[in-house]
């Protein structure tokens, strides 16, 4: 009882601190270099707005000021680290067991370096060091998650090239840069939709849209309206080292109205991904397709982000009806309200699986994020996830996730 009272007092103290704190800038890598506030490149940290996307496509050079940029070879590479810590409750029904959490937790560590390495040339690196999990610490697998070089404006803004490992531009709302702790379900869906029941496995496809990719990407944009991206990648990380690049993606987006798509005006996008992957227990690579529609809509302090994705996996992947194409769809709708430096958000995710699978997913997520100091923000979030399961009396598996944590970077 005393421990619960202490946790409550601490959380109330943090909340009080948030209510009286001043507004603060956010992203440290480039904020230090340019003296920017977070809203220059972000709708709300860490989500990029369209100016931030153009800054990235432009080799981490400010559009229009490329010839004045100083190389990191002369000034030193901008470096940043980010982690989160706070109280987390993660409960399952029916369930219990080792995966349940109700304690103060340290969650992850990300290391970044990025910047210009010459006029119209830049780089970005993201590394996750290996962390052994334990009481109060979430485990983390070490990985060089991103490492890419951008060559921008090869003749005009309509031709920019990125090479290396990166998050493909066909993903309009980044999993790596999401404001929510809860993942985008449609980006993390691979036919095994829940860790609550490992026996659930509809498609054995190993491709995940949320993964970063190794390959080459060409992008382009006008002053405002049209943007495109085309890429060729190695695809699923489960593919063999002898598999050549065979995954192709395309994206086109159009911005209209007064603004840059995620901070004003409106943006509509179309995406397509056509690839080959190896599946668990499958010898050869088999084909799959993803087609999507997305929108970012703005009205004053309110914005709405919408993503819908349709997937088709070759029949060889289907664990429920072998030889029959595994077809699914899903997406999310997220509503945001920005007041000053604070952001309130609510999101609904869904995944519709085939009738032969019948393990549909739904998730509600809501939260509030507020900076409490320079590069330090408080985040309160609750998420309920349900996976259909006709075997259970309740008809579904359920997860309830709640957290109050500090997110800081330097």
C-alpha cells in the first residue's frame, strides 16, 4: 500500500510540474544547430511535418540555403540520444504471466547523428545499443537501425537520391517517429497479430512495413503541391543474404490549401509496395502486395491523420488455407489537438483478417504530451487492444496498457 501511495504522489508531482512548465523546443540534433523550435520540422515531436520531410530529402540542408551550409566535417556531427522512463502498467486478459508489467520502467535508448557533409549532401545514422532486460528495464536488441546518405537536388528538387538503410518514404506516418507508445497495428501486422497467444498465425510472411530497409530511393517535390518517392530494397530482413533486391515501392502525395500538409492545408497520398519474402517454414520467396491511401487534414488547432492499407500475400504464406491467397486490410484514424506546446491525441486502429483466420484486431489509444523543460516532455497514455478469438468465452484477447513517463533527449 505504501508503494502505491508513493507512486501516486510521484505521478501527481510530475503532472503538477507539467502544468506550470514553460514551452520548450524539442529536437536536439538540429535545434542546437539552427536555433529552431520543434514546430519548424515537427507537428509534435517526434512526428515530422512536411518541412521536416523536405529538409530530410534535401540532404539535411535548409531549402534555399544549401550553399551556406557548413559540413559536419568542419563543425562536428550533430549528435543526440533519447530515452524514456516512467510508470507503466501492461495487463492481459485472460492472462497474467511474465509479460505483465506494473512498475517504474526505463524504456529504450536511441543514439543519432546527422547533418550536411557538403552542399546538397547529408547523412543520418540511428543506432540502438543492446540492453539486457530486467526489473525496471525493458530489453532492447542492438541494431544499426538507420544509416543513409542523401544526394539532393541533382539538377532540381525533383531529383534526390537516398542510399543505405532507411525508413522508406512510402510509409506516410512513421512508426519510428510516432508520438504514441502503442504501435500502428497495420504497420506491425505480419499475420501473427498478438504476442498474447503465439498460436495465432494467419500469414507466415516475414515482411513488416514498420521495418527499415536497405536500398536506394529517389524522391522529388515541387515548391508545395506534388511529392513522389520510388525505391528498390532488399525487403524483409528474414530474406537470405544471397537474395538480391526485389522489392519496389512507389508513393505519390498532393498538398493543397495554405500550408505544408501536416501543419496547414491538406495532404492526400497513395502508396504501393510490391515485394518478395521468405516465410517461416517456407523454402522459396513468394510475392506479396500492399496498396494504401492516406490523408492529413487540418482545421485550426485540430488535425486528422488517416491511413488505410490493403494486403495480399501469396497462397504459400497462408497458414489457415494453404494455397489460398491471404488477404487482409486495416488502418488507423488519429485525431490531434495542439494547444501551445501541448498535444492531445486519440487513435483507433483496426486490422480485418480473412474469415478462415478470424483474428481481427482493434485498438483504442489516447494520451497527452507536454514539454516540461528544454528537450524534456511528460507523456500520459492509455491503450486498449483486442484480438478476436472465438475459442475464449469472452470472444477475444485483451491488453490494457497505461503509462506516465518522461521522454528526454539531448
